[in-house]
C-alpha cells in the first residue's frame, strides 16, 4: 500500500520539496514507478495524472506537485485513494506569504530596477537582496524572480504592472 502526497496551490513547489524530504530517501523525477521508489513531478494534464496513477499501481510512493484543472485533480485523487494512503494538501497563499521587505524588493525589480540597483536604493547589500529574493521565490513557489513577480501580482501582493 503506497503513500501518496498530492500538493496544489500557490506554494506547491516549496511544499513538495518539504514532502520529499519527509520521506527521507532519494526521489526520482519521473512517473516510472516500482515498489520502493519515490516518484515526484508536476501534473498539468490528464496524461500526467494517468502516469501518476500507473506509477502508484506499480507500487511507487508519490509526491505530486499538482497544477492541473480541478476535474483532473479530483479524478486522480479518487484513484489514488483506492490504491493507498493519500495526503492531499491545498496550499493557499496569503498576504503574509511575503515579508514587507521582500515585497518592497520585488516591487522595485518589477518596476524595472536591477537587483543591484534595487538593493542600493533600499540600503541593502547585494547578498542580503539575493537572500530576500530567494526567500520570496521559495515562499511563492517560483522558479525565477520573473515568475515570483507574476505570482505576487496575481495574488495581489504587488501592484499590477502599469499600462502602456
């Protein structure tokens, strides 16, 4: 009987990394599963969800970063419940997802400043600015600073970009 963790929401990538660490063993970034394997990855489509269920049928444990449509998520989770123990986590971001300092730095970069000039304007060392940006990306589950800015804007944590 497998153990399955399905994570969806604003900070799903960060939560998925924590779930993988909790298993305490190496993970394979693939849905090609076998007994004793910990498979991880992102589900965006029905085909991805089908691969996840097949990996579970093969006996693998799973950590799924789920970014698919609601119907796909529900169907996949229903199938996984039949096959093992499912821990379905929905991560919601709130305005506390970012500190005021992180928001200020992201806002300056979104306004067109480089990280170095934003750091100088905010009286920060470049290293401190790097750490704050990394923490903001982690909090938002973003792979890049640009993605963090987009996610923060969508969540209402930064002002919308000015029009042309």
